[in-house]
């Protein structure tokens, strides 16, 4: 059974930093594309960044240069370092694992709130 558990969300002032973690179980972590998505209040869920297995990381334009996605395959953990946070970064952040057959699994989400 695949499980993804996010942590590290919270309340931070604009310009501050947070680091999110996502720990996976029930899957071969190193073989899958891992990613972060977010859902701002009253908006659709949007993609933030991806870390393909053995490939280059990619970012949404809105976070490029401020966020860094990384993974520790030995710990089955995905990270998202978020710097220079803006109020518009306020959202529920979700970790996702995409398998080679296209099936995607989601974590339960962690709230990030950036105050102005």
C-alpha cells in the first residue's frame, strides 16, 4: 500500500523560508517521479515542481529561483525548500508519486500560510 506523508508546513512571514518533507512507503521510491503540487484557497490544484527518477528537476515559472526540490532515495524522502515566500504561495501543498504506468498517488497535504 503506497503512502505519502507530508510535513513541515506552517505560518511564515513574507520573505521567509520553509522546508517541506514527504516520506514515502509501500513503493520503490527511487524508480518513480516525485513531485509537489499545491492548491491555493478557492483555486484549482497546480503543479509546483517535479523530480523524475534519474532526470532533471523542473519547476513552475511561479516558483523558479525560489523553491528547490530534492530527494533522498536512501530515506524515501522528497523535500521542497521554499525561500523568499510570498503571500500568493499560501496553499495546501501535496506530495505526489507518479508510477511508470501513469498511476499517481497523493499525500494528505500540508498547509503553508504566508502572511504579508
